[in-house]
C-alpha cells in the first residue's frame, strides 16, 4: 500500500512519541516479569532494583505446585471458552437480525446495546448479583458465564453488524433463488465471509472472561470455584503480600491469552482493520 503524499514523512518527533509510549506500556510488564524472577528477600528489600540480582524460578514452581492453582486454571479455561462460544453465537445471530431484517423496535435494540456499552461493568454487579441470587446461580459457573456474556455482547453485536452490513445482500438472494434457506445462507455464506469479525468478537469475549475479577470475586464464594485472577488474590495476606508469587502467577495467567492471540493473529488484525473501516 502506497503512503498518502498528503500525510508527509513521519518526523523524528513522531518516532520519539511512539518510543516513549511503547516504553510506558512495556515497562510495567517487564517489572512484573523481573519481580517474578526475584527471591522474596530481594522483593521485600528497601533497595529496589529493576533487574534481579539473583534469578530464581522457585516462584513459578511454588505457584504451579500450589494446592488449587490447576483447579483455578481449569475453571478459567472452561468459563472463558464457554463465554466465547456463547458470545459468538448470540452476537452473530443478533447482529445478523438487525443488519438484514426490518422489525419494530430495531433502532431501540441497537440504542440499548450502545447505552449498555457506555456504562462500566461495576454498575451491573449489584443488579446481576440479585438476579443470580433469585435464580440460585450464585457460586456457579453458569451464573458467571451469563454475566460475562452480558458484558461482552453489546460490543460484539455492533462489531459484527458492521461486517454484515458490508456483505452484499445479493449473495444471499442468489443463494435463496437456488433453493437455500435463510439459515443456510447465514451459515454457508455470511459466516465464512465474516471470519475476521468473528475472530475479533471471540477474542474480545475470551479476554473479557479470562481477565475479569470483580464479578468472579462477588459471585464465587467457594475457593474451588475461583478463577485465576481471583485465585491470585490469595497471595494477599493480612499483614503482607507475596509480590514475588503474585508476579509469577500474573505472568502465567498471560500465557493462554498470548497463545490465543498468536493462533488467531491473522484474523484479528484483518478483522480490526476491516471493522474500523466498515463500522
């Protein structure tokens, strides 16, 4: 792709701003990684150092051998995957409906999704807690999956609607003339053409469920039902915090997200680019 001449060549100041912004974003991650390699005595020492004086992997070993760590890992993986699948199904069918069909209240539905996206998720904790309590879904994976799907659905619907709007309706009409049903055109034509958008919404749903803390802390009361972010809170004791163990746990928690990103990288980049143009 040729550069737009009107934009001109990037100046040294632009590169400087990019470098500074990158350092600001990367440094906290590097600090956590460095802390995870330090022994407890060095972490608690008043003389802070950026690089560890003594490199040790004992922190990772202690975290991985913790009594409930693998249970928390299983809980997080299961909840994140189910949230991703449910989020994609609900968002795709809803976005297709508002993109292709005219019905009473269509604008109201889209406006409701937009308004829901404007408020922070913390506002939903109390009403969702009361709903889960009345339904008997507290301290259950089902309740948490429903809550996470609620959080991710508005963004996913708007994202996919932009993709569906850009697909010519003539493709579906031609398929229907050949005898294909409306559901068949959705599965065999719309879904394959929207794979980048589905990848973005799936990744967003996965990240929402994987990183979320407040809902899991509020809804899950049994330690065996904790997710990884809530489980890391157990390293915060009454009078001190095991920062070396929490840092090691935080690094481990990021690994599945990096794996998912690397696997779906091609679809994610094209999906975000196309979504930004079409949306």
